[in-house]
C-alpha cells in the first residue's frame, strides 16, 4: 500500500476522517469490481489495532452471471504476528450501489446474531487526482463500518482506507 493519501489519512483522528468522508466523492461498484484492494485500518487506538488487524486485503470479483459483485476480506500477516497466521479468507461480502455510491455489504453473507449481519461499509473517493488515480498511481477509497437495521444506521469508529493500483 503505497498511496501518499493513505499516509496522510493515517495521521487523522476520527473527527477529521469524518470530515474527509463527507467531502469525498461517490465510488461506483464498477470501480471496485475486478480488483485486489489493500486495506489499512485508521483512527483506532493502539490496543484496538493489536486486537484486530492493521492491514488486510479485499478481493472483489467482476459481476457474476447473476450480476452480483462478490468479494472476500483476506487476512494478511500482521507485523506482530507469526507468519503461520498467513493469508486466509475470513469474511465474504457483496458490493452494490446505494444512495448514489458503492457499499460493501456483509448482511447477505452473515446471518444474525453475528454482528456482521448488520454490517455495511459505505465508501468514498478521497484522492485528489483524475477519475482514475490519486496522482501517485493509486486509487484511494475511504470507508467506515456502519450497522444498518431497516432504516436505522449507526456509524462505528471503524475507519479504513483501500488502495488499488491504477492499472487494476
């Protein structure tokens, strides 16, 4: 993950991440599809990062025959963990457009009472470049996990950045 934008986002607090999210541009599901996205958690306290992941990967497929875009979160080795905890798929999801922008939606792939059965990650572009990249060869997306139950939406403090090379 080499994006200069991500380096900048890592220095932001939760409030600033929220402001940047509100200023972000919508992301289309077609931009996400067919790419391997490198992920980085943002704004978590040190102990929370140690209990979760700092880095991860989201592999997002092209639309299937049914038109659905599917993907998986892939755990990648963390700096403080032994390499025996290497890559493994842990959470499937679907991608679709809602309210003019793409979301990563865990609800169709996780049944309640699993809390991910309410999880949806709205996404926005936060790079400053043209429509294809942020000027340093990377597409950069900011996301936050929300819990959706019917019309109710609750934002969690779980922020992350996703990057993918411009060439895809």
